[in-house]
């Protein structure tokens, strides 16, 4: 396995103790793509600067949920489609220019659009 010595930031003095990390993890740390995240929910209510993150088109953050047994609402750390992913979906649908396809029947439009929409539905899910 490739490894590299990890230092908190370039130009800083060498720490007392070196930490050996896998090379890819080192690259994330070096580029500052990794950060400590506070998973706030009903039991952890503190305030911290980082309470959400986006990964593979999903934003994980505190969201309201429903306890189906007791019919109570509570806060839980849950995923949902990210705003950037929604923008990409909207942009692609606009590029289809459905309003300009006046000669196509509704069945033709559905045949063209349904496979793509079903793919989004399967990936992002629906509640």
C-alpha cells in the first residue's frame, strides 16, 4: 500500500508524531477535502460550523423525520437529493425542449423521456 507522511499544512513545523495514512487519504487531507462533521439530530443539538456534506448527488444534513409508531416528528441526520443534482436534472429536462416538439404524440414523448426519468427515480429514490 502506498503511504505518505501526513503533515497538517505546508510550511508548518514537523509535528512530534508522524501519522502514516494511505496515499489517497493523504491527498484528500492535503487538498482540504476532508473535514470533521457534526451529525446533529434530536439527541445531539449543539451548533457547529459543519453540519452537512454532499456526496454522490446527495446532501446529508439534519432533517425532520416521522416516527411511525408514535406519530411524532424528530430531527435525524438523513440524505436527500442535493441542490446541485436537482439543477443538473432541471437543466437536462430543459435541454429536451419538450415545448418545441409539437408534432410528437404524448406516447412518443413518454417513450423518449421515461427511461431517463426512471433512472433518476431509481438512483435518487422517492418518498
